[in-house]
């Protein structure tokens, strides 16, 4: 599994876009980029994933650089309920390896 | 919306006792997983299970641990002789099938406290 690097914490104003970066410079060609989040002590929640192309769903957008060495998760209009730990995972197969993630604090 | 459920939400046990943690995965899912998270630490993979057998396990998943799908709906994690260091949140997850990209859906967790 490729190692990912994320900032330990970020703040975002409520209603603004939250842009969470992730570096995965050693990602291999068949590894997908996944984003999960964990609100307080709840189970991790799947957000989005992608391989090469940018992806969007009802929760977020995922922007992957052309060289695939980094990506950005975008929450377009952050709310207080988006305060959580966000995990970026690069993986092939079905074992998720979680790092420390980014603590996103959405403030009013 | 279908979801993974886990019981109990909190289990307290004495060191050396056996515990069974239960999970009901999403009904049409074929892959099942257990993860754990010691307080303040990272979420750690324990084991994956498919077609009634373990497909992958971590170093944490030693002989004290076992998994079983006793019927068509439940998926269990058994710890035979609990240790203090087994105290953690245990999360069950399931996924549709083992494609090259697949999202896992997690349950709310069971908090295990070993005294």
C-alpha cells in the first residue's frame, strides 16, 4: 500500500469549500485513491474514490493530479456536521490501511 | 438505506474471558471485515473474509482471534482469552465484492473494555 501524507489539521468556515490535500507520491498504477471520514468515534464513512479521473458525488469532489502523486478532496459547502477526521488511502485490493488523517474543524 | 449493524454497542469483560462481537453486514455484500481502533490511535485492519474463509489477516489477528459466519446474516469476531490490550473499538465492515476498487461500509462499532 502506498504511503499517504496529509496535514494533521485544518480549519474551514461554515458554508465555504473545504479543500483537503493528500500526497501519495509512491502510488502505483493500479492503486485507487479513497477518502473516508470518521466523525467522533463512529465507524469510518466512505466518501469517494478514484483512479485517474476527477470524480464527484453527492458528498464531495475528488481531484487527482495528472501524475497521480497527489489529490484533493473538496467539500463544496462545509457544515458543522462535516467536522471529522478525513483519511486519504491509496490501495489496490480490499484491505484499508488508515493513517492519522486530517482533523477538519468547521467553524461558524 | 441499508447499513451494517453491530452488537453489543459496549461490552465489558474480565481479562481471560471469551467475547463474541456480532455484526450484520449489508445483505447483498459478499466481503466482510473487522478493524479495531485503540483509543486515540489509528484504525487497524484485522481480517477480511469471503466465501466462508479468511482471505487476508494482519499480524494482530493471532490465534486468540477467530471469525465466523454462522448463518446467512451474521458475522462474528471471537476473542478467546481477552487481554487488557484488546480494549478498543471494533468495527465491522462489508463490501459488495472484491473488485479492484471497492468501497467498504462500516458499522457503528463495539466498544470492548477488558478489566
